[in-house]
C-alpha cells in the first residue's frame, strides 16, 4: 500500500488498513469523518478490613465520545483543539484512607458551527466509602463512574453508592456498589453499555466477591486490536491505555485505583485536502495514496488546526 507517515510526537506502531465504506469518493471533498474522545475517569482506591474482608474500589467511567461525518471546517480558518487527560486513580486504603478516583478532562474541537465538547469520564468511588468519609456515588461524566461499596455486616444490594450519570449521546451510567463485609464497588459506564453490578438483589455473594464489569465501548474498525471508550471494572487496578478514553479499574483491597486513559481527536478526509497542525499539539498524519484518504490522530496538547487544498 502507498502510505506516507508524518508524525509530530503522536501514535507509534501504526499500520493502516482499508475500511470498505471509505473506498467511495464523497461528492463533497470537504466532508470528513471525525471522532472527539475525552479522557477516562480514574478508578477508586480499595480498602481491607482485617477479619472481615476486602473492598475493591469502583471503576471509572469512560471518556465521552462524539463521532460524525460532514463538512465542519472552512478552508484557511483556524480551529482550536484541546485533548483531555485521564483522571488519576484513587489512593489505597492500607492503614490510611482509600480515596475516590479523579474524573477525566474534556476534549474539545471547535468547528464552523460551534464546539464539540466530549465530557471527561466520571470518577470511581472508593471501596468501603462509609469508613473512608468519601462520596458514596460515582462521578458524573461522559460515562458515569461506579458507586462505592459500603462496609456492613449484612448484605444489601442498593444501600451502597449509586453509579454516576453518563452524558446523553456520549456514554452510559455507572453501576451501584454493594454493601457487605467484603464487597466491590460498581463498574463504570462505557460508550455502548452501562456498568454492571454482578450480584443479584436476592443472592448473597461469596465473601471473596467478584469484580463488577465496566460497560463496553467500541472496537476501532481501522484497528481490530484497538478498543476505546470502555468503562472500568471494580478491582484489578489496571490503567486505561493512552488515547483510548478507557477508564481506570478500581483498586483491589488496600490497592490504588488505575488511572484513566487520555483522549484524542481523529480526522479522516480526502487527499485533496491538507491539514496544518499547530506546534502545541502532538499529532500523527498518515496519507494513503492507494485509497485516497488521509488520517490524522491528535493525541495531546492544545493549539489550532486549519485546512487547505493540496
């Protein structure tokens, strides 16, 4: 394939593949595909109660996702872009206070009719929030973070923290945490599905519990191995990957939560156009001379972009 790569501190290890719908040349060469993705929320820290059991922190919510196709830029005009970062994971509760995670930050793309603002993912609440003095509920965001678990000697499904709310069109809600001696926070929301609480209201969980899954996101059609806008699960403490908007997972008992992954702006347009990216942005540009399309990944920073005819 004829591919020219131009990088400004952006993605590495990229391999381009064709997408069937992009083989057709649009009637309007000024139309383009775009994705605006915010940073994912951080997972909450976990807490252990000796003699009772561990409380895994809740998962964060995925970064908000906006995608579309159309003519959104005017040639020769500067448009501001700012890439959101992932939220930090909450601190561990080993002999100290377990903390909630931090929400991700917004990604913005100015266009000719306004501004696309993808909302950062909501934070995951901590394990055993009632002993930690933290907010019980997950944070609101692009997708909502999971609610915290509540330490108590009896089981109750909905007496713990509620999941945060997602933003309409950008993501889904987080899930409830669980109340018990050993319990987990809720899973954070993803773009496609809400977070999960695996325990049935009528079923007492095992003392060891099990992680509540985060909501699903999307697979990138150009890159089968690349997943984005996934919510974080309770426990596991895994961080979201850079430039995916994935949320961090909650911390294990006495473990810190995982940080959320940063966001990005993705643009795909005909080779008849060329883009200028400001020095304050990290970006990678891939020009495919076989299918006639250019792909641009803007992965960090804040600055302007503009378009011209090639």
